[in-house]
C-alpha cells in the first residue's frame, strides 16, 4: 500500500509540475504577445513621427524658398526703381569740347 500511495503522490507531483509548466508557458506567451504588440505600436508611432517630420521639413523648405523669392523680387524692384529715379535725374548737356572728345574716341578706330 505504501508503494501505491507513493506512486499516487509521485503522479500528483508530476501532474502539479505539468500544470505549473503549462500555466507558466501561458503567462510567457501572454507577455510575449504584449511585448510584440507594444513593439508594433512603437514602430507605427515612429513611422508616423518620421512622416510628420518629413512633411514639416518640406513645409519649412517651401516657406523659406517662397520668402527668399519674395525678398529677391522686392530687392530687384527696389534696385530698378532706384536706377529709374537716378536715370531721370541725370541730364546730359554736352558742350562742344565734350562732343569733340566723343567724336575723337569714336573715329579713332577709323584712322
């Protein structure tokens, strides 16, 4: 009888060990799934953050280009207006001596 009781005790111990192993394996699988899901969520968040950063960067570049273009147009308009105003204020009234010097310069190549 003692051997039957010891066999039953041994079998019960094995059964408890098996149940514990199955329970631990279930918990491991559960935690593994949670970690895998968290990794997927982090990857998706990272992907979205990269896309948003890329869009923001493109917008900054576009805005900078537009501002530079506007600034260049404004500067060229200012230069043209300044040149126009200066050209209006300059008057050329040659005297005979100046005309003779100009003609000498022009005809110096003809000789």
